[in-house]
C-alpha cells in the first residue's frame, strides 16, 4: 500500500482532470458564486472549455449554478466530505506520528481527551528504555488543572467556565507543586493561550514533568492533547518543536488548517 502511494504522480496525467482540479480550486477560493468569465480568467482556460467542464461537474452535483453564467461548489462535495470526516478518528490519526515522536525523544508520548473535569488517556507510545517508572495507563484519568493537556482545554474555555471549574473541583492538589489557587491557574492558562503549549511541572506526580500541544479538528476545535512525559530533570526544551510539529501533523490529518473556522494554528515559541 505504501509503495502504491509513492507511485502517485505529483500532478494529474489526464489533462481534463487537471483542469477540473483548477476550476474547483478557484470556486473554493470564494464563498459567493463566481462568473464564468472570472473563472476562465483565473484558470487561464478558454471560456468554452471552462463552460464544458463546469457543466459536467454540475451534472455530478460537484458544482451548482445558482443563476445563469455563475457557479459555486456543489452539495455533493459536502456529502463526500462528511463521509471522510466520519471515518476520521483522532486515535487512528495519532498512532503513527506518536510512535515517531517517541522514537525521536525516547520518552513516553500520551494522547488525551477531555471528559468533563478530567482528561482521559486514550493512547500511549513508550518503551521500557524510556526510564519512566510512572506511566499513565490507557483509560486513566487526571484533573484538568494538574495536567499539561488539561490546561490546554481549560485555556480554550472562557473565564467564567474556568471559574466554574475551580468552584466545582476546589482545585485540589496532588503534590506540593500543584496549582490550587485560581489567580495562579489563570496566569498559567494565559501563557498556554499565548504560546499554544502547556506544562505540568511535577503538579500531578512528583518527579514527572510534561509538555503538551493541542490537536484540532476541521472546525478548529481542540479535540485532544499530545504530551511528552519525562523525569523532571530530563525534560528537554529541544523536544518542543518536534511535539508541536507532530500535533500539527495529526490535526491536519483530521482536516484542520489555519483557515479552519476558529483555527489560528499553533505558535512555535516556547512558553
């Protein structure tokens, strides 16, 4: 299967398909319908060629004609897009990139989702050689404010929701480093919003530090967090670009882009 993917050429070998792709790209660049004349000019195709291909696309419902001489993307693309989205799974998308990140860092890599006031560990990539004695079992849970991924989810909430979380949970601590005061947590969340990275500095478990980056879906919504765990004296800031690149790779596999609704991308600066 991998070889077959490598054999796919960079551009279509059938000219009419290449032209069809160009027409769809032009239509996708605008929300409103576009005139035949403008589409022809933007693609460099002759108006008669443009008209013929667009009409065929309209037959397949890939293109709509809201009025004579104007075109926009059709509902068939939405239907197909929903089929693709339905089969996307954050765990499936993350597994191979997580293993590669573990190979690069030789430390446990965790994939976590939010459930209520906790995060749930849904996948891990680790080896016995990583030296981590404390491991987060798949299915394990932890409070949002004590974990790097949990802080990302809290940072995505508005201030009122964060205050409500603090009231519900009492911001109970697990170690002497745990954040148990709302003003301190709010400052930590502000840094997470600014840099797109959150940290756990021995707040859940003494001797263990973590850094996390967010994973986003096609709507720009935070759906998961990817974190690296390491002994407190071994967490390497040089892993940060690798962590962010891997989280972005997984997000892109879920359909995320910088133009996704609500999507702004991740800042590459360390926080």
